[in-house]
């Protein structure tokens, strides 16, 4: 089973694409996730520039959607309006670039209010359902990514409720370590998500900050993780999401030694 390897890149250049092509590594575009990009007066020109650069790139291409300051479960309709606008904007940009896979944060915030988890899951289900006609018509797959969720059951609950093949999850190995109290190991997330899992952000940290270092560093416990990923019925995309080129090279070499 071949598992596609990609790297998350903040600002793509032709030189970067050439190196990735030679390494047979795909790219996750994160450039269009930032408010500064989405509000730039030359956004249309930037989209065209990316379209031109990516035209002959033969490896897989995905995109990280907008996430800064968005609140999918907000009570204020104006905030929901902005959230919906940014997500639609991300979908439209992906369509212009011919990209079919996008990642979005669910942006969970810890709450001790009784019943909040069930409330939060239902609000997420109601929100994402409204995008089904658009993603079905354009054959898009949306991957919902964990940030502060304590375990797989939060986003797993959303996906169970949606019960739609165009919604999957993106499991972020670093977020589950530095943004949660439980710090459940990656293996538990893979087993918990099961068939929902089709996209992974691979990186590590020391448990205090979202450092985005190579998975061979930090203190995330990856015991059994890669074996469980290989055992999945459908091969997930594996995205190296690190802060610096050196960390990418370390990650890639380690993954090659593991047989990826």
C-alpha cells in the first residue's frame, strides 16, 4: 500500500516545486490560509501565479483552508457569517487551483460547562452540513483537524453525525500533544478514528509549545503509530508539517528509512 508523502509549504516557489518533484513529495499549500493573503488587493493575481506554478507539478496537491479567528460554533450570527465566508473563499480558491482535498480546523475551546461537548458536536454538524451541496458538486473532500480536542471522539462525533464520504479527518500529531491535558499518544487517535482517518499532519514538540519539529524530535510517543497507519484500509495522505527546511529533510529521511 503506497501512502502519499507531502510537505506543508507556506510560500511555494518554482525552485521548491522542482526539489519536491525530484523527491516524489507532494505539497500542501498553506499560503491561502492566512488573513493577510485573503485580504490582499492582489489575491486574484496570487491565485493565478500559483495556478501557473502548479500546472506541471505531478505530485499530490492539497490545501489548508482559512482558520485564524474563525468560530464555527459562535452564537453571534455576524461571527458565523465571517466564518462561513472564509470557508467558502477557501473552497473557491481550491476550485480555481484544481485542488480536491482541503483541511479545516474545528477550533475547539476547552469548556467545563456540563453537556458542552455534545452541544459543540451538534453545532459543528449543523454548520458543515450546509456545505454538502457545494462539495458534492465539485467532488471536494474536507478534512477536519484537531487542535485542542482531548481525543478522537470530538471530531469523530462530528463525522459520525455527518455520515458523509466527503468529510474525513486530519489528525495532527503535534496538536494532540501540546494543546491537550491528556496528551493521548498518536496510536490511540489512529485506532479511534479508524476509517475516518485519511490525512495526517506529522510533527512533534516537547509538550509545551506547538514547535513543529521533526517527528524524531520532541517527546511525542509514536510507538505503534506507523504500523497502525499502514494497517488502515485506505492509505491516508501523510503530510510533513514542520517549521523549517532542515526539519523537513530530517523527517523525510526518517520516513524513507521506515519504508514510506
